[in-house]
C-alpha cells in the first residue's frame, strides 16, 4: 500500500528503510525517494512506523534522542 502519495513510496519501502537503520522522517526521505518531503501529509504515518518498529528495541531510550540530535546537526 502506498504511504506517501506524492512520492509514490509504499509502506514496504518505508519499513525496509527503518530496518536498514533510518531513525527519523528525514532519514526515511533520504532513503525512500523523498517520502515525506513534499506536502508532508504522510509524515505522521511515517513517524508511527518508526515508533512501532522501535518500540521493542532495548536501546530505544538512547537511540531516538541521538538520532534526533544527528538529524538536527546535519547540514
Ligand atoms: S503524501 Fe508524502 S509528502 Fe505528500
């Protein structure tokens, strides 16, 4: 099923990017043909997929703040 209509990116592609290490919506956009970077309507759905994939990870508490800091420091 297509999750980002603007960029025609599927849930499957988003999930694959998450499994490959994407931790933020911006990282998903970089890995998935710009998903979430056009109208932005899909960003909440992308965040939900990030959250659900990380919810069982024992490193969640350390990982998410570090990923956010890296994303904000990127040029
Ligand atoms: S639906 Fe994803 S950016 Fe518009």
